[in-house]
């Protein structure tokens, strides 16, 4: 276990609580994943998002690949992924992702992407080709795709989720009242609609939120109600951590007991599965709900 660094708050410096301590990233499986990522010239949200679970996930031989490059067209105030105008996308990426997933030897693979709002199809074709490539090379692997906001381009959405993936996730990220602050280029109702259409397409649906951004419990319960009403099956809830001083400050380190309460409430509201604890991320222990 390592001591995590001091975090800059809005007006004070404070130490992360004990429950946010994480394992050191070491061990042979960790090295194997790192080698695969480097050799295949792939991006992972684990690295780009400064995920605190890298020691555990990579140490267990798994990672979440991020496709369509590593430059996002959006600038959400919570997210560590680089923002800007991305270069042309890489048509060979689907093959390399599929080979890396096969070599990792995982039963369940999670793939995500940056937002590519400048592309007419929002990157749907590369999404489709990536899922197909994994299914062809490693048909035994179940696939979860954590997809971006398609800005109501439902044709693009349909292509994006047609490759044969078992689970389609789209994160709400926060409560409605904090959208302008946390996710300014997104719209709360539009994300709910995307989940509803995904469900109607016949997919297992999943979403996630971060807490500790200044939301109230009532607002969290409202997101839960909205998600259930729009056909969301699985919910993840984790603590927001400030990636750098340039990002939104943590408002509160939510106590593990509150996460346990959120889990109970979520299940009572109708989710088939809720993963809720401080270090939960949408791809953390993702195979469990299958
Ligand atoms: S929780 Fe997800 S993003 Fe974080 S290290 Fe694990 S697989 Fe990567």
C-alpha cells in the first residue's frame, strides 16, 4: 500500500482518507499488460484517466482500451484525458485492440473511446470494426463498450452498438444540477435518451456517476430514478478524484457507509446490479454483473 499525495481542494489542502489508499502497480501481470499496451501502440483510459486502480486491474491482467486516439474533442472539467483537435483516426486500431485483448486472455473486455464530435459518424464505424474484430479473434470474450455521447445521432448509435457487444455503457457522470459545471458539452436528457434507445435495441445497459462533487443524496436518488425509467440495468458509483490542480476540486470524500447506502437504495429502485464504493470506476470489476 502507498500513501497517496495531498490533494488540492478549493480552499484547503487535505489528505485523502485511508479508504482511498491503493496498491502499488507491480508484478508480472502488470508488466505483461504494460508491454502489450506499448507494443501494440494502444491507449488505455487507465493511464489517460489517471485511474487509481491500475495496480489492482493491471496486476490482475486486465485494462480498458481507449479507441479513436487519445485526444478528446470535449473538455469536461473532471476528466484527465487530453483535449484538442484529434488527428485522423487510425484504421488499423481495431485489429491491434483485438489482438491485445486475445493476448491478455481475459474473459470480459471493456473498451471505451474519446469523444469525436468532429466526425459525422462520431466514430461509430471504428467502434463497430473494433467489436467485430474482437468477436472474430476471441469469440469467447464478452465485450462491454463504454460509449460517448453521440449528440442524438441515433444512426451513429445504432452502428456503434451493432458489433455484437454484450453490454453498452454510457455514463451520466453526475447529477442533473451539476451538468453545466462538470459536463458542459453534454445534456442530461440526451444521455438518458441514448440509454433508452440502447435498451430498446436489446442491449444490457449500464451507467455510472461520480460522487463528491457537491451533489446531494436526493439528487443521486433522482438520477437513479431517471436511469431506471430509461431502462438502465447496471449502475456504478465511485468517488470523484481531482486529476490535477486544473480540474474541479473534490467537494467531499464520501464515506464508504454512504456508498453502501447508495447501493441498497439503487437495488431497491430496480437496478439489476449496483457497484458502489469509493474506488469504483465504470470498468472496475466489470465482469461481475455478467
Ligand atoms: S478501473 Fe478501469 S480504468 Fe481503472 S485501472 Fe481498472 S480497468 Fe483501468
